[in-house]
């Protein structure tokens, strides 16, 4: 199988598995216990905190371990909103193509009387710092904009956005779940106040993540209970999971240059090869995108069928098609960049892993071409397009 | 467990009666407003019998399998029987569909209904 769905989740690295299993077996003490065995677990936990902090240019006491990216997003946004309300500020700025962990949290806040401005995303999948500057008001308490988009891989100008927020004294959170471990991220250089990340997107385990909170920014805990994480996240810490995440992150960050050097040409080769399919279009900017992401729309076909046939050919990928969503709505990300429903329906996301080879790339290109051609062969929509009864969009 | 039954996957991978009938005398095209999928049925009816049937589908795996199965269920059958084909029968013949994919079989039923209606209106005009 060619696993090309690394944006959904990644395989754990050998080193991370080793850390996890060793600790599960031998370091099961509770870090809150005072005896030596508990303190051993505490030491592992604090080393992981130092490692995670270092990987993003933060201080150890600025890291809160969570159950993943979703929890980190929820905690960051709800905290900033609550802080804002205390000062009479109930306006939030975000974008239309955030992950649901952000969007659904914002929707909840809207129901509670907050006002949210969703910035339009340009057709290349980017927002600009000046859009943010224009949207900031006296009562803006938070700007939350993702670092890299999970579907189309576009990298936002986070540093510039952070600068704008800093100058206007507005808290800036970024969902960096698809960025951390994939591209260089430095919370200080990038002017970030809060950042969410998730272990399973960079070869760590699932169900573990972290929230970076800059010193001086207040957060509230979502989960009440013990005094873990300096009173900001109750619950006995998942020490093996957290340490395995730190191991994976250290590795990923150490290999960022080789990761980029290896994946970029393969990504671009696939983009070019698939781009030769008539009436197809790349989603998202070709340059400002993570090295692993390829996302295409094909006119006249539907994405779930495409995925099932690629699966038969041993390729695991994903789609923003309505038919794969359960809700029967096409991807809000593709709609946000201006793809109409019919076209968003025929989308394909490939997210590559480090183990991809040049031959895999050739095979992917060939397979996608075959499958698209096959499905178009009995698509009534394609027939109408070819017959000129409908206008091509792509 | 796989998303779909073996039957669904079989009809999806090897759809029966796929394509266009040049001499069709009943053609129906329907779309699902919700997911945006489109299905087209071509019927060739002679002596009140569905002599031949073909389909084209722009849609998910379950929509393609449903259209394929529906064509099999009505091919060679009297029009009166074809008219009574329900989406439930299609789904059952496929060994079931996930709940949120039942509407795909509705599309197959509606495409056949629409093609039969077209056939009838053509007959009236004669
Ligand atoms: C951009 C983004 N944010 C948040 C999440 C949620 O992370 P988790 O699965 O760790 O809760 C994901 C992963 O699906 C993601 O891609
Ligand atoms: S027809 Fe769209 S989900 Fe099946």
C-alpha cells in the first residue's frame, strides 16, 4: 500500500514506538506521587516538556499537554473569548477554512453572543495580514488563523499576521496541527501567543497534543480536577504518550530540511503529472504549501468513487467530496477557496510521507489518470460537458 | 470492517449495463440535491418488456452499485414490474447499504421512474 493520507494521521516512528512501549512497561508511576518511582515519571514528563518547547522556540512552562489538537484549539479559543468578555471585548477574527475543531468552537461562541468575522480566503488558499489588520476592531479579543490548512496544505503568512496582532495588542492563536513537525515553526519569531499541535500528525501517538501559551496570556482549564499542568489541565498525565510525542517531534524537527528536500520535488512531480489530466485544477497555492500536500479537483467525477478505485490499486488517499463526508456537504475548505459544489465533489487529497519513492510517484500519477478517465467514461456530467451542453469550469 | 458489502463492491468495481443506449425509448436523469450526484437511465422497451437498460452515474460507490443493481433487477422484466422497483429492494439486493448511503439507492429508483415516465409520454405522443 502507498499510504498517501498523512494529513489524516501518520505512522508512529520507530523511536516513538520504542519510547512509548518502554515507558508503558517500566514507568507507570503517577508523576504526582512523591516517592521516587512517581518522580521518575515526573522527570520523563518534564523532559518531554523541555523537548517540545525547544522544538517550537518556547519555554517549558509555556507548554500544556492535551489530548490532541482539538482540545488545544478548544482551550485556546474559549480562554481568549472568556478573557475578552471580562474586558467587554467579544469580537473574534478567523477564516472560513479552519478545521472544525476551531469552526465549531467559534459557532458555539456565536450562540453565546460573540461576533466572529470569517475572513475570505483567496482562491489560492491564502489570507493576508492586511485582511487581518482591516478586520481588527476595538472590541477584538482574538485572532485565530491556522498555520497550514489540512486539506489544501497552504501555509499562511503567520509571522506577518502575528505582527499585526502584536501591534494592535490582540491575542493571536494559530492551529499549527498541520505545520509543526512539517515546516519550521518558531513561536517567538512568528509572534504567536497560542499554538495548537497534535502528536499523531508528526509520527507520534494519537490522543496526545499540546497547547503553547505565551507567558502572560491567561488560559482557563476545560477539564476540572487535579492540579496537573499547573492547574490548567486536570487529569493524570499520559506520560508514555507525551514522551513518545516529544520523541517524534524532536526527530521531525531535526529532519525538517531533508524532509523538505526530499518531498518537494516528488510533490511537484505529482502535481505536474496529475495536472496533465484535462479539466483538472490544483487546489491551493503551488508554492506556499507544505511539502507533503497535493490536492486536485477533477471535473465530471465524484471523489468517493475515485478513492475506492485508488484503494483497489493500493493507494490510500482522501477527498473533500460530499459523498465521503457523512454530512453530504462538500468540503468547506474547497468552497471557501471558491470551488463550486460540482467541482468540489471531484476532489482528491494526497498527503505524502517521507517513505515515498519516485516510483510511487509515477504509479500514483498513472493510477489517478486511469481512474479519472474510467469514471468520466460513464459520467453523465462529463458527457454533457464534452457535448457542450454544459460549460467546463476547470 | 469494510465500508460496503462485498456485493456493493462487486457492482461498483464491475458495474453491469454501464453506458449509453443509442436506441433508447425512455431516458431519465435525476440528481440528488443534497450530495449533488447525478444518475441517468436509458431504457429500451418493446412489447411492454424492458428489453435493454443502461446507466451512467456521476456519484459515489454506493450510487454506482445501486444503479448497476437496479438495471439488473429490471432487465427483461415487464414494465409493470419495473415500475414497482423500490430503493429498498435495490439496497437489499446489495446486502444492505450504510444508513447515510440509503439515498443513493433512492436515486436509482427515481432514475428508473423518470425513464419510465419519459417512455410513457413518448408513447402518448405517438
Ligand atoms: C488543522 C487541524 N486541526 C485540528 C485537528 C485535530 O487534531 P486531533 O485529531 O489531535 O484532535 C486536525 C486533525 O484532524 C487538523 O488537521
Ligand atoms: S449518491 Fe452521493 S452519497 Fe451516494
